[in-house]
């Protein structure tokens, strides 16, 4: 029982071996690039119901 490790530690030990580490690195790279592209493609929200901007000085 002393050598029994949790599922997270077993996954990390499995993930850092060379064939799996390359695949996990590429997967993380694709997730970061995809989420960055998605966040960049979102249109900014336009404010609604505010009307024209206030006049700072009267016109002459």
C-alpha cells in the first residue's frame, strides 16, 4: 500500500514519458491557439440605450 499512488500522480507519470508527452504538448498548443483565435474573433459588445455623447462646449 505504500507504493499506491493517486490517479493524478499516475496520470502525470504516464504523461511525462516521451511518446505521450509529445502528444500532450501538441494538444495543449492546439487548445491555446484555438482559444486565442476564438477570443480574438469575438465582436465587442456595443452599448445600447446611451444616446449621443454629451456636448463639452457650446458651438459659436
